[in-house]
C-alpha cells in the first residue's frame, strides 16, 4: 500500500488509475465520512475541537497529494489533468466548508452544551429521585429521572404528576430561559420512571413563541 501511494505521488501510476482510486473513490469516502460526522456526531466534535482541526488538516494534505499525483500522472494531456484537479479540489473545498458550518451550527453548539450536563450524571437530587441523564430527542430536551424506591404500581400517577408539575413550575423560568437561547422551537420534557424503568409521568415545559 505504501508503495502504491509513493508511486502514485511520483506520477508512476496512470492518470486513469489515479483518478479512479484516489480521485473518485477517495472523494466519495470523504463525502460519506463528513456527512456522517456532521449529522450524527456534531455535538461530540464541538466539544473535541482538535479532532476537527486534525480532520481538516488531513483533507488539505489529501488535496495536495491528489493535485500533485494527477498532474504528474498526466504526461500527455495537462489540460485534462487541470480540469480533473479543479473538479476534485472544488468538491473537497465545498464539502469541508459544509462540514465546518454544520458542526459549528448554533443548534449543534446549543445541544452540545446541554448534553455536557451528562458528565456530572447520574446524581441524586433527593433521597428518592435520581437524575439519570439528559438526551436530545427530535430536537427536544429530555431530562430522565428515576424514583429509585417506588414501583409505578404503587404510585398515584395523577397525584404524582400534579406535585411534580408544581415543582417544575417553580424552576420553569430558568428552563424557559434555556429554551430561548436555542435557535429553534423546543420542548423540555421531564421524564420520571420507577425503579423498574416503567414510566410514571412526563411533564413538558415549552419555550416562548419567539423561538424559531
């Protein structure tokens, strides 16, 4: 493999082979990789910025490698080589720009900040309730709690919901402020489950109408 890379870089491979293996296949790999990372792992990348710099640096290195390889392998038709280079570089540049903008999208940064709370969870908030985790589900923020000493069969769910909603209303101004920091309309859901992971109740807090 190293010999193939070396020969390609030095122009010993044919233009067609270089274009197929390092042009078409290589760029296709980056398209799949960057789209996957930006859509599924953007919140992780925001909190691990060195990975973004490494990835972008690798793409720049690959672009230089591809540019020199195509130019050197095109011994007969330099115009064809320059056209191929222009197309490949443009695609990689646009893809990298899209990737960076997507990762640093305000919504992704907001979600990353919310999910960073998980570093301190799970944690007991009183003798009966454990705050398990925070998740983002369909754009909404979900706080997951467990009532560790109770079974849903022995709980009056209506009364529990009423008491829980009253407690949540006391902190709702803070929750609404968090929602207003977002660039999209969201809901905060407080999800309570019993010791056996059965749902007891879910209480929602909505943001103000100026969320977009």
